[in-house]
C-alpha cells in the first residue's frame, strides 16, 4: 500500500491562506491503549495522512504527540508536512484560561504550535471540574467576545496558525461573527449522510468558514442502527461503484466541499478512507442521497440536554 496524495482545502479566513488536508484522522476518546494509538498514527502517516485531530478532552494528545515526534525522528515527515488540530474544553472556555489551555495542549503534544485550535463547544463550565457528560448545574455564561479575543491572541502569539470553533450552529456563528476581528477558519460539526447540515453548509460557505465533519460515517455515540452504514440504498450505490458504503459516504462529503475526520485504527479501513479521490458519484446517486431521512446523532455534551444548543 503506497501513500496517497490527499487534496487540501484553503482556509480562506487565515492570513496565510493555510491549506488543510481534506481527510484527517480523528482520535476521539475511545483510544485507551497508547501503544495502539502510536502504531496506528505512524501507519497513517505512512499511508499519506497528514492531518490529525485531537482535543484536550479526548485524552489522546499525549499519544498523538509521541507518535508524531517518532514519525518526525524516523524521517517520515517534517513538522511542516503535518496539520494538527486540538480543542479548548468547556472548563477552560473563559477568557483568562484560553492561552494557558493552548499552552498546555502544546506541551502535551510536544509541539511548538498547532495548525488549528478550536473552541470545542459553545458552552462554558466551572473551571477545573472535568466531567462528561457535563452537568448542566456546572454551566456558566459563555463570554463569546472575551474568549474569542483570547483565541485571536493565541494566533498573534504564534501558538496556532488558525482558530475556529466546533459544534456551533448558525445562530451561534452569527453571534460570534458579530464580535470577531478575525473570522473563524473552521467549524467542526457532526455531518454525515443522515445529518447533512444543509443550512449550516450554506451559511459557512457564505462566510468563508470551512466545515469539518466528525462522525462522517455516523459512528461514535450512536444508539441503535447506523442509518448510514446499514442503509440498503447506499449499499446498492456502493456495489454499483465497486466501493464500500464508507467510501460512498466520504466521497459525498468531499463533493460537498467539506473536510472530514473519520476515526479508524484499522490498517485496511484507514487506507479505504483515502481511496475516494479518483472516481465520483453520479447525479442519480446525489438525488438518492438527498432522500435519506435526516436526524442528529449527537444530542450534545450535557446531562440533561439543552434546548438552545442547536438551532433546530
């Protein structure tokens, strides 16, 4: 298996027109075994992955940092080849805690700078008290203006090359854009064939914000059947192309102009997730995909849920 050349997407809301590989490797919190993580990341780099997505809340920053350091020492990549994203957790989502949190992530990752730093959720909670799900009683008012100023400060200090958000709805983005001096480069949200985010896509396109899809295969905290992976119509489309349902799903996202961070530590599947660039979906495929029943998979990070977290 040779290495695949992954297309990039220009982050138009960055002064340097930073390029982000359209496929990244997600590392959300079910990777407990550090050895596996490290081996998988080095394998991913060999296959062509350059974009790695983590977060302070995932507990995977340390393993990712060790793997990237080793890959650089082995001469597989240079730091300049890599695109590393991390995220600010809700406990640090306060103006005075942003820079320390960013510095802490850098230290854990053993990096001098991030390529992208995101506000993980449009929520703030009691500093220092990490619980998941987040207890609604611990929530505090989110000072979006103050926090974003600190995010802009991180950019000016060179601690990150781009700043953005995650899990922001259109309303939350409008709110942010009204106070931002530097616009967010990225909004990372749940997006897949059964949650296509049409309204959010249109808003982000109009404002130069690149969307990154997490749970692009509708895996993750799913309950019950997977409306994407177990969809008969998608299986038919996949068979017609000689591809897997996962590849159809990722190709669809690519054709929408979004970036995505599938999460797989399986060598074959990691490779399959990259084999989506030399073929395309037909008009009929798109029409069928448009008919898929839409519902959100991830209700939010709080217990109980919040009514105003999303627009819908």
